[in-house]
C-alpha cells in the first residue's frame, strides 16, 4: 500500500470501480482562477512579465487588498512600504506573492464550492455542517501554515525550507478532507462520526467507508488544479513518520508540515478532523532535526500569527487572547470526549468482568453428573443473575426425532416441571437446533415469542421477554435445540452484548458436553442390552442345535434297531404259527 493510499483490491473489481467514480467527482471540482494558473506556470522571474502579472492581480481589488495584507504580514520589516503588487514582487520576490495568491485562490474557490455543497445538502436534509466545522478547519489549516512558516524561519538553513513554501504547504496539507466533504457529504459525515466514536485518525475510517482517504483525494485535487509536485506530495505524505518518507528533494518540507500539525493539534488550535491522540511535537521535531527550543518559540508566537491571518482571510476578527481561550475550550471539549471514551471503556470492562463472573459461576455449578435438563436450569439461573430480571422457562428439543419440551425453572436453577408441547406450525417441522443456528438464529428465536406467549401460561410480560438461543451453533454441529426465555427488568432492554456472547458460548459448550455424555451413556446402555439379547439368542440357538442332533441320533438308533426287531418279529410270528399247528 502506498503512503496514505487506499488498500488495494483486485483490478477491475467493484471496489476499484467505486474508487474511480469517487475520483471522477473529485476531478469535477472547479479549476483555479486564471491569475493563480498564470503564477503556477511561472517557475522564476524569467518566465513572465512582472508588470503583466501585477496588472492581472490588481484587476481584482478585493484580491489585491488581501494579497498585499498577506505580503506585509510575511515581512513586517517592510510594513507599509508594500503598497502595490509590483512592489511586493520586487521587494519580497515572486515566491512570496505566488504563495499569497495560491493561498487566497484555493481558499476562495473551495469555500465557494463548500458553501454551495452545504446549501445543496441542506435542501436534501443532510446536516453536513454538524460534523464538518469549516471555520475550525480553516483555522487549524492557518495554524499549521503559520507554524510551518515560523519553523522554517527559526530553523534557517538547518531545514533549508522556504518560509513561503512552508506556509502554502501547511495551509493546503489537509485540503483533501474538504474535498471529500464537498464530493461525498453523506459518506464523510459518517466517517467523522465513526472516527469520533472509535477515537481514530480519519484516514483509516475514510478508506474503510469511502475507499480512499483525504491524502489521495487532496493529491488528486492538486493534480487537477496544476499545483506543484511539492504541494501534491505534502498533501499525500504528511503525517508519515520521518524515517518512512521517500527520499525526495522536498522531504524536509513534508516533515516540517507534520511537525507544524503536531504543534497545532497539541494546542487544540481549530478543528483538525482527527480524533486519535496527537503526536508529540517535540518527538516529531527531533526526528526531523528541528531544535526543541524552536518549538517553544513557535508556540509562543503562533496565536498572534494565526489571529492576523484569520482577519486577512476573512475568517473573522478574533484577537490572540480570544484564540487562546478558544483553544482552551477545544482542549476541554477534547478532554470531555476522552472522559466519555474512558467511561465507555470502563463500562465495557465492567460488563466483561460480569460476563466472566457469570460464566465462572455457571461452570462451577455444572458437575460431572449433572443431567442435561439440570444444565438447562442452571443456564436459566445464570441468565437471571448476569442479565437481571428472571429466566422463567427453557424450550428444548433433544434431537430431530424428539418432540419439543417446556421446562419451567425457578430462580435458583431448579427445573420444577417439564412437559411436552407442540412445535409452532409455521416452522413446518424444522428442528429447533436448525432454527437457532447461524447468524439469524437470535432474530428467528425472537419471532417465536407470540407462539410462546400462547403456549406458556406464565404471566410474563412478553414486551420484556427475550428468547435467547443456548444451542451449539456451528454449522454441522450436533446437539439439542435450546431456547431460554428471559424477562428483563425494563421493557425492550437488550442485554449487554459482551455478557450475552460469553454466556451463550458457555451454555452451548456445557450443553453440548453433557448431551454428548448422556448420548454416550445411552449408547452404552443400548450396547449392553444388545449384547444381552445376543447372548440369549446364541443360547437358544445352541439348545436348538443340541435338540436337532439328539433327534438325528435317535432316528439313527431307531433305524439300526428296527432291522433286528423286524427279524425277531417275523421269527416270532413263524414260531407262533408252528406251535398252533402242532396242537
């Protein structure tokens, strides 16, 4: 990822197309005035006629007055001797006049665009000014510009940066934020709200919500306006650690603007649009090779410089003491936001502790011999303890072949009664475990409340009842469907998410473990019974085989005895006849 640039996606993908559409809106911004463009096209005094350009500037009296005021501010030693634009060019140099013209031209153009965008947004019901403080933004930008100029002046050849270049770079360093606010007001309002809530820098939230950040938007706008490469890189690279900056000729200027921004954020000067902790100006200065004593001097001189520049730029008459009071107010407001964030984090930590305590208490009560229905009751009891109110019943379905059961639960976790109930017809026979599984399980569980109100005569106020899934939830996981009915102390009050997530995880794990144990026990019992039946069958088979063999032996013996008996019988009959004849 390039410095300050958006995260990359697959070329040609939806993300790329969205970014391209955004950049097209940036490209649609107006261009700078002809005066500014003429000055930008001139690199030195040899490139244009001083009289021609001075006449061009002086054709706009209002612009001329502001340019001369800025030039007098740039060099107080000359003072009232700077009475014409031509004299300003001769005495201060083309660079100083060009810096003043650029500053005024960009400010006037962007303010005009921003005001039109604000009016358009207001007509559509979008209150963008509630999030983006334009006066505070320009005050902060002027503060960075003045601080950068003072740093360049006081550091001299040690940083080797032109004070005029430093001023313009400081003024325009964050212009990308105003560009995004103008091009995408609704999205940028959301960026600022999320950044404030998360106590985050603006750039990562911009990339997450919009697709590009203000660094890229500012660079693209600067290219559109034809601003020098040095200003484009300041917009793109400022805020990067000094050691991470590329080795370019204006590396010192980029670092100088970053230090100036750290100074202004430390003083809470204006509105920066950043909500993370400001970097230490002393540490940033040390990395950039700037003496800490220079920082102290800049901090002392900065309020007066900013107050004068605000007056010239038309941001209002505000003396240095008033500016300091506003900075103190901003610091107190920032402190208030920090205290709110600390309070939120403390509340979240307290909820996490409560979740851990509830999970620990629940797991301690689940013993190795606790039956599955007993775990249902203990889960309901832990819900009552951790979430307040009372969990009065549990609905369960052990497996797909089983019916639905209703277990009424006391506050101490005892299951006082269990009964079979008919499942809701709207589910069409879908198992309860499948109903509660997946991302939409909690919503589907809540949709069953009207049916439960008809089925369960418990006297609960169903405006306060939540149906909390307690089943093993991963796709493909085996286990019963379990639903805890919890009545909160206040109507429609959702339990803390962290507490509920931890509890549901503990309930599901315990239920899955006990269910698997009981199923294993049942399978063992079934296996023993099957073995007993097999033994009985084998014994009967052995007896049958013995009787069959005995029958075969008897038949054989009878056959063997039958022949001699036949002979004996025949002989006896013959003897009987002979005896009868002899008589």
